[in-house]
C-alpha cells in the first residue's frame, strides 16, 4: 500500500503498529517548549500521531495549538486523553492541503521522516507557506543514511540544507544532545526561519 495514504496510517493505529510513538513528548521538544514565554503563540504539529507534544503544550497553558494528521484515530486518542483540547484545532487532513496559516511555530516530530523522500522539496515549500513572516520550524530530523526502505527514512545535513535553503534564510541543524535513548546519536535539532533571499 502506498505510504502517503490515509488508509495506510489509519491501519497502523488499528493494528497498534506505531513504533515511532514514544508514549510522551520527547525531551528535546519538552525543553524547547519550556523556554517559550508567549502562551498565545499559534503552533502547528503536522503528522501529529497521538500528539503527546500537543498534550504537553496544552497542559502548559498554550491555548492556540493545532494538530494535523491524515488518520482520524490519533486525533480521537488525543481528545480522549485531553478532553479540554479544542475540537476545532484537530485537523484531520492532508498536510499539503492545509489552508490554516500564519503559525508562529511548527513543531516537527517524526512527520518529515515518514514522507516519501521525493516529497521533501514540497514539504519545505509548504512549511514556508504556513509559517508567519517571523515564524519558525523547530524540532527533530533523523540523521542517518537515507534509505529506500521506510518509514522512517534517513537523511543528511547537506540534503536538508538543499531543500530548506530555497525557502528559508536561516537554517540551524545541530546534533541533538538530549534525544531519548533509542534515538540518541541519530537526531538533529532544527530551527529554520526567515525568508530566502531572491
């Protein structure tokens, strides 16, 4: 079955084959969130899965958090765990067709690595479209050899730079020092923002 297909991902939740799910917001995302001061910031988590990061943000008082997933099951799971999460912020949709814009932050956590690598240029372009002028794409990308078998698919700093530099002015990609144990040494923490000079 095609990877980029809502039925494929829904079936993963039905079957319980969600090996990427850490069961909670991971340490790098938690520590990033903990230093944010503006609780009104508009935040998107695409390919959110069970959305542990969104639950953490909500619990910390962030009221303008949106989550997007093609599968309805993980969105329902979030609502069951966090009944006060706004239903109108649960977006069951194709990320590439999202119309909600002007996000201050988009948090990347195991979404990029699940897309077929051929879609990476489209991902970078859509991120620039969804972010506000001063918005930031932050989070984690895997750092291991790009494979044809996945998800997850790997990638390198050089490859990521080539995609994002077409749309963004500042691209910080650093080895993540506080990854959860199963991912230690295989993650980059990213902060990408600004507009590429024409």
